[in-house]
């Protein structure tokens, strides 16, 4: 390897960073050497570089499988800005564009080709890949292959074909959300049985977790923002579109700079609100979970849930949008039994099959266990991801341990009365 193609020199020259973070370097070297990897790292930890650096070192084109068309465009734009040769193939494109991208790949003129999974598995695409040289396969958001996960995509199941057809091309699967169970499922379903697992810590020590009992939730939310995060940027998650609008209106009336965001709004308005949230300080976005994927705003100081998330994975991902800059941030949630009743009903009434219902019920149970715990929230959350930790001293349970009924004291009182 010449000096200009070592991982560190590529990191500096192309990406402009001084050093790798965490296990990035080990992962990059593992791939450059031609081995498979399964990477579990929290959102924002820097998974992309784990395949982008080796892609630029190994000869040929890196094929990146990514489920979200919107994110694909962003990533390709970002790579092009850095001077890399990148393109994507998905269902939103004109015929002409598709032809151009295909030809560029076949001629060996691409460093990166991003492809949606359903596109990749077409005969046309499989034949195309035979015509070029492949540096590596990167499978982003790999938890989509897990039926037990929160974001199952049937197309991901077909990706095991890559291993059969290109056994010598290294593959890297990446995800931010994986319990030990999902991890095994990913490895098995993608045929990554020989892959080395790289598991980063999921702890976000600067986030303070607080779960309060729900009564008058809008007032509680307002109190929380005023007392702890006046003037800060934050995200408030609600379950329904109507509720995002009502809550944003309420907060505005109370003098908080809030906006609603959900998938029912016109694309233009959504883009405008998102841009404002990213650009300005102190804006509160009241949103459904449609908001947040791929949003990289480092100084979000709080994430509030006024409805119960559907799974611990979802909760972790959503709260993980707070405090990316490493400074103190709060994950606040109001939770009441009504939430449980409502969600059980939603599951029962849903059109999903038995499997879906069972899975949703199990996910809800996991979430309830976190709400009802008398243990440190952080310990409980990390345990869900298979990681052990000491009580954090910073969450609501650590700071104000729940009252436990002490029989001895009670008995003494009665006896001495
Ligand atoms: P993930 O996919 O794990 O959520 P990304 O790959 O999108 O995370 O990276 C999140 C941010 O961290 C990006 O802005 C990226 O440029 C930055 N980043 C990643 N690795 C490094 C590094 N070694 N040094 C500095 N910044 C980094
Ligand atoms: Mg990512
Ligand atoms: Zn704690």
C-alpha cells in the first residue's frame, strides 16, 4: 500500500478528518484486507466512513444498499462534493439517467454506486454488476432484514444472494439498532456467518433520561421546556398528525417557537420547516416519527415523547437525536396507562397478521418494562441492547429513587403507636 492509500491518508485527504473514531480504523482495515464485517454502532457514531474509506482504497466500485431514496441522494451529493465519483439507482429516476449510471459503472468510472434493495435484486441489475468490478458490498440499515426489528423490509431478505454470487467480495452490514437477537438474525439472513462483529458502546452518557407519569401532558411538556430548556432546540414526538398540530399550536400560544411536522404536510412545507429547524437556534419541532431520519443537527438539547414509542429501538433512535455534540441533553417522556391501552388496541385493530401482532406486542412490552423499571433507566436501556452498565446517577430513577414500601418501618410504626 503506498502512503497515499492508507486508511488514515484517505481519511485526511478526502474527508478532511484528522483521526478515526472508535473502531472505525479496525473496521476499515478488516475490509481492505477482504474480510466481512457486521458493524453495530449508534446513530451518529460514523458508520458511513467504515465502508467509504475502504471503497476508495480497494479497486472497483463499492455497491451500497440503502433503503431510503431521500438519504441516498444526500449521501451521493456529499460524496461528490468531496470529489468522489458517486451515483445511485432507484425507482425515482428517468430512463436516460439510469442508462448513464449503468454505463459509468460498467466502464469502471464510479467509486460508489448506491442502490435500493429492490432494484439491486432485479435481473437487470444483477447482470449489470457482472459487467464491472466490485470493491465491496455495504448493506446499510441492516436491521431491515430482521422481522423482529422495527423496520422490516422484505427486499432485504434477498440480499443473501450477494454472498452466493460474489463469495470473494467483502461485505459489510451496518446498523444502529440491534439487540443480540437481531444481531444473530442479521448475520444468519445475510449469510454473514464468517463476518467479524464490531460492536460499539450504545451508551450516550450526556443524555439524561427522564420518564414522568402523564396527567396533563401539554402542561407538563410546557413546564419541562420552560424550566429546563427555555430557548433550546428540541424535538417533541407525538403519535398522530393531529396531535403534532395541536401541540405545536399550544406551545406557540405559550410563547414557544414551535412548528408541526408530519408526512401529511406538503413536501414543500416540510422541507421549509426542516430547513428552519436545522438553520435556526431554539426551534421546537413537534413531529411524528416521520421526522428525524438522517437529520444531523448536533445541538438538539432535548427530545420529548408525549406518546409512548412503539419499541425500545424506536425510543433509543429518537432520543439519540439529542446531544450529538456531546453536551448535556435530556430525553424526556410522559407515560400513562392510557398509552398502553391505546397501543394495545391499535395492535389488536391493525390489519397485520398474527406474527405482526405478536411482534408488536413484544415490542410494546419491552417499552413498558423501561417505563416501569425501578432500576436506572440507562442501565435498563443498555441491557436491552445486551450491554452491562452501572447505575448512571443522572436519570430520574437514580436521582429520585421510587418509593418502595418498607414493611419493617410500617410495622414498627404500628407497634409503637
Ligand atoms: P451513522 O451512519 O453512524 O449514523 P454517519 O456516518 O452519518 O453516522 O456520521 C455522522 C457524522 O459524524 C457525520 O457528520 C460524519 O462526517 C461524522 N464523522 C464520522 N466519523 C468521523 C471522524 N472520524 N472524525 C470526524 N467526524 C466524523
Ligand atoms: Mg448511517
Ligand atoms: Zn440512572
